């Protein structure tokens, strides 16, 4: 519960939302476009049911109205490698481009149930501090807070995020103070793109940095981090696709050629643990090539990332959730120049029969903070990542 609680006046509660990051919107050209009630209310309903420790039983008995009196500000997305908001790839191949919008709408809630009114009053601030909206919300887009709540300490927000996503840890980092919000946001999303990208896929521009996830699964001792959760070295799908002739190989040296002439013995689709899209784009000898990834049993279309970012003021918060049971040992089909099948790591590949996601993130944060060459320019604008443990 927040110290500053907005109260119902009779049956009406009116609060003002302040955007902390742009929301990706398909109606960005329309006047008054903002947060949609059709997304907000179901999320708030689920959040309130959890606060009551009850199973979801359908829509709760209150109504909402969202009005944006001032015209929203439009921002372009995905316009270049080092451009702001280039973390968004959803405009590739689109004729009608999506865009982000900054809007500060007014939210009105109408409720006649006294118990429900109290529940909403006590939890509305927390709800907005742990919830994003629109596309790519797990990467921090579509963040809002209540103007009436005032300043909330990072520790309180970290506690709320850990509780909401059933995590033990929350990490956060800060931009410099008195930084104009919309300028700060551009750097925040560039930081998220690089931080997350190096962790999952590595970095191929500027200085080369191999995927930390690959190195962790390989139990690479040169990274000087604890990899005891992984029993034996696990190879990755990137090398496997090249060795199987599914993906193009561009030889830069004889050592590189020898690497893909061999066949790894313990290959797994490891990046599925950090989320899966249906396609990957690879650089070919002449042009880029697309590799499609699918579940032969048609049970899974995509896997969302377990990492959830929340932007509030000049701070970036994030947590990592546990890997769902159904992802372990799951076979996926890769279709490119050839077709092949590969499964994700099994539970038995790890101590305690599970991939310890928070131990992995803690190891990555330690490596990221200690590597002075990594994201050097961004680190001058966004401070080191801090780790906070939830004791609840």
C-alpha cells in the first residue's frame, strides 16, 4: 500500500496518470490516443483478485473511463542500430508503421461497492508501479504512474515488483538526476537494448561480445562467475544451426571454418529460456536470410521473455521469472537452408532439477558491472546495476 492514497469521492475516483515511457500504439495517428480501457481493466481485475487471494472469477463490478485532454506526442520506433527505441523490430516489413505515444491521461473509476472501493484505493498505486501496457511491455514500454502518489522509494518499488512476479530479487539502475524525462527515456531504452542483447544474443557491432547466456551454459571460467547451476557444458543452437547447414556461415578465418566443420555433442536450444520468436534473421553471403522456428506439436507459438523491465522516473527496474516447466526438454523445428530439430535443456541438466534464473541474472549483473569496456559510454549516463533482495 502506498503512503499517498487517492480516495473515492462518493462513487467516483479520479486520478492522473503520468507516462514514464512511450506506449507502442496501432492508433498513434488518432486524436486523443492513449491507454486503452480494454487492456487496463482486465489487468487491474486480475491484480485485485490476487490481492484478495482469490481465483479469477470474471470482471469485477466497477467501470473505468480514460480521457486524454492534451494531444499525445508521437515518437518513431526502430529507425537504426544506435537510434532511440531501436529495440523495437516490429516495423520490419510493415507499410503502415507503428509508433510510440507519450500521453498523460485522466483515469476515472466508478464503483458502488464499499469493500471494492477500499481495495482499489489501497492497491492502485502499486498496480501501476508493476504493470506496463501495449506492445513490448516486458521491455519497459507503456509505463505509467499515478501523479497523486508522489515519489515512491526504489526499495518500495523493488519490493512490489518482486512480490508481483514471485521473485526473490529485483535489480535497478539510475540515470543522472534532474534529467528531462523524454531525453532520459531515449537513453534508458538504448541501455535496455544493449544490456538484454548482450545477455541473450551477444553484440556484433562496435566491439564483439559473445552471448553471456552461451558462455554461462558453456561454464566458461574466463567470465569469473558462478556457473555451478549447470552440471555439464551445454552447447547452443547458433553453432548447431551452422553445423547442420540450416544457417549461413561466413568464414572469417580458418579457425572459424574448423569450428563449424565439427559436430557439438551436447547442443540445446538455450535461447528459448530467454524468449522465442517465430523467426530469426541471419546475415548471408549476399543478403539476409530468415530462419523460422516452430513447435512441431503446435503447442507453443512463442515464448515470452522471463525478464521484465519497468521504467519509473530516471530508474530502470527489472526482475527475472522462473522458466515454465513446459519449456524444459521441448523440441523445436528450425527451417532455413535445411531443416532440423533441437530440444531445449532438460531439468536434469541443472542442479536441483531447474535452471536458477535469478542466479543466472545475478552472475550476469556481476559480469556486466565489472567489465569496464562493456557499454562504456552508456555506463557514464546510466549508473551500475544494483541488486535488492526481497525478504518477504
